[in-house]
């Protein structure tokens, strides 16, 4: 009798092909992300100096206005540290601060102390609420920006009246200085303010947007005229590009955090993505109505049904249920072959003696095979399946 023969164990570990099939989507996504990062790094590793840089000929650079100023005898010097910017402040110098919000509060206070009584001009480009109140006391930034880019002067400032309409629309400001010039208003709030110094003859100009300084916008509206007049009032122009590597940023322990260095647009974008993800999850979690039974459009083969149920058993580790189903089906098929009614196929006292007489074998091994305990692992379950198949073939053999 062949039912007692031990069969080799069958491995159920996933193969290398199965592992690759399951993980290739994740690997492809990682590769695409890395390729995108490399492409962005290559694109940004060219000779451009950056936005609002008077050495850059890119669309967002400011080389054009620097060249025009040079033709009019105004020298332009780029500095990247607070010490250089403070040392350059003077009566015959215009100090332009390209990105005031990059400065720490301590740096802003130090810069204001150097420019307040210098007698020169200080120009703040798109200074937000975190910097304008320290660099230009008495001026406050409004949270809402201008809806229009091109605006009309509507003020008595000579430079603005000569330039006419210009692309100053951006951050809007209010001031408590009665002698200040408030120009290019948007909904009654100015986008350009000039505040005269209390002493020394200097002034501070707060510009709501950098558009009039950019290469690709200089030839539009009155941008060139306004930029040349604001930047060319003194023979020397010092263009301060704040740098994150400036050692003075950590001089008093006021190092900026990661969130301070991120632009406000990124934070708003992240919040919008979070809200969109929450709405999508809520939408997908909602039930769209009760389930409606529907006839299947095609017949499903029995082999597919068996394979699907087997996969469910394997996923749930239900070897006991799988073994019980195999033994029950085997007993149902074997009973008629040995002359036992199907109604008594699951009774050991009726089925086992008839099988032993037909096979001339050991009834104890048949009892373990047809009515024994569930297998302990997948290999034992496969061995049980093979033994049941072998037993049925032997009984059917003439």
C-alpha cells in the first residue's frame, strides 16, 4: 500500500521572480524620483547666479538694470555678508537688500542700526511682515497681496510720477509716518513706500515686488525708468544678497529652523495637499449605497473557483479547514467504490473496514489518513493531498 510513503516537502517560500513582481513598482518609483532629482540638479548646476542677482543674465536675474546703471556712471557691487553690507552703508551709497526675510531678527536689527543715520538710501525688496517692521520701523506689511501686477503711481513722489505705471503689485504696506510717500496703491494700500530718515538726509524705500528689477520685465511699462531712478540716486549701488552661510546668522544663537528657511508657498502647498488627501480619504471611505446582487456575465470554471478558495485558505493559514475539505471529498468519492453508502462515508466504523478489506492494508494508517489531525505546516498539507490522491488511484485500480 502506498499511503504510508513519505513524500518530499515542497517549499512555499516566494521565488526571486515573485519578489521582483511584487516590488518592481516601488523600485520603479524610487528610480524615477532619483532620476528627477538628478535632472533638477543638472539643470540648476549651470552658470546662473540666482534670482535678483545683478551678475545673472537669466530671466529672473538683474544684470540688465546693472548694465544700464553702469552706463550712467553708477557702480554696482555685490555683497553676501552682513558685515560687508553694514560697512558699505554711507551717504553716497544705495544699499539694496534683495531678500530681507532671509535675515535673522538679530541681523535685521544690526543692519537697521547701520543704515538709519548713514544718509544713504536703503531699498527693501518684497520685505514681509517678519522683516519690514525691523528694517523700516513704522511700516507694516498687509497679509493680502495685490491682485494686479501693473499699477499707477497716484502719489507725489517724483520718481514714480516720471516712471508712470509699473509692475509693483505684490506685498502691500501701510505706514504711520506722516511724511512718507505711499505710491502705486492697490485697494488703498501702497506697494511702494519711501520713508525719509529722521536725520542725515537718507531714506528707506520698501518695494512690494521685485518685478521692475528682473531682466524679462525691465522693458515693460515704466519698470526701467522707476528702477533706474530708485537705484541710481547715489553714485554707488551695493547689492546685498543675504546668504544662509553668513556666519553672523548664528552669532547670537538665533539660527533659523528648517521651517523658517522654507518659503511660505511651500507650507501653504503642503497644507493644501494634506486637505486634499483627507477629502479623498473621506470620499473613498463613504459607502455609495447598499450592495446589489447581480448575475455574473460569464461562467467561472471550477478550477478557478478551487484555486481562489485555496489561495484564501493559504492567506488565512487555515490548514485545518483545507485538510478537512480534502478528506471529506476523498471519503465521499471512496465510499461508493468499496460498497459503502454515501450517507455513511464519514463514519470510520463503516468506511475503514471496507477500505481495509478492499486494499488488504493496515486500517490504522487509513484512519490517520482519512480521519487524522490537521497538518502542522504547508508541506504536511501538500503531502496529505498527494497521499489522498494515491489512495483513490489505488482503490480505483482494477
